[in-house]
C-alpha cells in the first residue's frame, strides 16, 4: 500500500501508481478466507497504517489462484466498471483451441494461419538472449506507437522510462522465465509481438503489438494469441489471462469475464 496527498487529505492506495491491473495481497497459503477473517485482517492492517482520510483501491479480483481475495470480502467492497477476461485451459495442447474457444474464432484462426503459411512459412519465436529481447521488444514498441498514432490514441510507451522498465524486466526475466517475449515471423518479417508474464500456473498477456500492413486480410494479433494459448498448454499452464478491458476480441475468442471489485471508503469526514 501507499499513502499520497490529494485535495488536502491523505489517501491510501495500492502501490502501483495506476500501472498494475490487479490488487491482491500475498497469501501465506491456500487457507480459505471468510468475511469475518478478512475484516479482522483489515482492522489489523489499518492499525499499522499512518493516519489517513480514505482508502481507494481498484482492480481487486475476487479470487487469487482459487482462494477468495480478502479485499473483495470487505463490507465496503463494491463491483467496479472494470472486467478482466481469461481462459481456463486444460487437456491436449493440440486441441485446446477447438475445445475451449468459440467456433468462429477457431475457424478464423485456422484460415489466417493457413494464409500465413502460404506466404513463405510462419514461425513463433521466443527471445532467449538479451540481444533478442532488444530486437523483438524494439519491434513491439515501434508497432504499438505506429498503431496508436494511427488511431489517435495515447500509449505509455511514448515515455522512455516506461520502455526501459519493460525492456529491463524482459531481460531480467530470462533468468527465471517469469517474463516471456514472443514474435510471430512470416518469412523474415515480424508481424506481431506478445509480452507475457508467467506466475503460478498462469500466463498473463500483458502487451501485444502487430503490423497489419505486412499481410493484408489477416489478424496478426489473433494469430499470435491463438498460437500462444497452445504454447501455454504445452508448457503445462492452466490459465491464460487476457487482462482488464472489454475489447471485443476477448469475447470473440471465448474468454470468460469477471467483474473486478473496488474499495472506496472514508475514514474521516474530510
């Protein structure tokens, strides 16, 4: 948690500065939580906090790897406007898309993949060394900035310090596999890049970028996403997290949505 000054009063927030999608405490084990135990833990936490006027925590998932999130059990917790999407994946990696995704997505993915193969071969490549991270991540930044400029939208990757953070995290993640960076190649052309986080059996799809001008009438983003769902299952992962946001492609794929909770509560009358 963090405390910041806002409009002459002190606010307790999650220590993310708006960067993190989710707010969830580290749990010692998988012991179940009740509303009573969550309230007791929150009271103990509040007693250790410096004086504050209100709490404002957003992006609270209802569960943490199958265990109830104690923050979501607090009386002041309410449904937010944010929804997170994901796919529980199991079984044979070769059939995971056909079994778990919408038929319309499976059909579109198969058609696009065959079209890419006819153009000289398609390959999913993973950055395995710092130099490869530099190259593939550099393409991700270029693709995203070009696309967002075309749409007239702002992207945090216009800030060099944000770019440095993600690049350095990907390089450090090479040591333990916690960050994975993939590119989709058609011949020699990189048409899509996906930046993933890996944690406790879950793959988190964090950043995606694509160059739609290389191959007309193909969705590079859906192509790399579909292939990575298969890769995730091959590696034994059980959940593919598509993160927060109501983008239409998520429901098109067949991902399930879950409304996130927020905690807005005043401690004083200020």
